[in-house]
C-alpha cells in the first residue's frame, strides 16, 4: 500500500507542498512508515505567515463571547472523539493507551481555562491615581505568533496552547501546520472539523 504524502495547512485549506524533501513518519511500535510529511519551502512558509496576518484582521474583531463559543465547541469535540484521538496519538508515538490518553486529556485543561476568557481578559482601571488623572488598562492582541511544537506532546502543546491564544484574538502559526509533523492529530475528525469548519468557517 502506498504511503500517504501529507499536506500543509494555510489560508483555510490543505495544500500540496512543492518541496523536494519529505520526512518519514513512523509507527514506533512496528517500525512501519505510516506517512510522509513535507519539509515546506520558504515560499510556503511565507504564504502561511501572510495568511495568518490576513486572518488576524477579521478574527481580532470577533467579540470575546463569540470566540469562546468556538472553544466550547472544541471541548465538545474532544469529548466526542477522545478514543479516536487517543488511538491516533498512540499509533504515531508508540505510547501505551493510558499515556496517549493522558496527553489528550491534558488538552482539556487549558481549553477549559480559555473558556473563562471574558473574565480573564478584563482590563483594570484606577481613579485618581494622581491628582486629576485616572488610569485604564486595556488588553489588546499583539498579532501573529509562531509556535515550535515538541513532537512528544502532539495534543497538549499545539491544541491546548493554541486555543488559549485564539481567545485572546491572537493568531498562532503552528509548526505542525507547516511540517504536518503530527498526522495522527491532524487526521482526526475532531481537530479537522473544528479548525476547518467551526472555527475558520471554511470547507475541508
């Protein structure tokens, strides 16, 4: 059976890379090559950055209550696809079931914390900090972030950390999208359906 060549994700679409080099992705338990992930070109990386900057323009104007609704939906999908995500994580990383499930369960903690964003993002104000002066603190999004994701926690780090930043209006450019280094997580219906359909509002 032919080994599947993975795509990278940019601008709400899964795209074929024009790179010449692919890296093998193994099932450590069997030594079997289960996929090949592209080493994206400089142009493709720049394209993903440009797409993230463009997405920031509209996402940063979405009210916090609307952003949190996306996070709630993601939590529901985690629960619904817990066993599937666990199996995929175990397959790619050679982890025993409980260890793989622990990584996926760790996704829930920062996601649930992100659901309290309406309170966490509140600013501060102090009247009469000096004679005739009041001070007010606003929390504003910085913009696009880049994240280099460790391979050994494919659930907790990219999915948990990423969604916390989304609630803060920021856009995270994740190395998992550019190298497709976590095919197990990215193939899952839960992750793909949320990112592509619910969160980004585009078709797979």
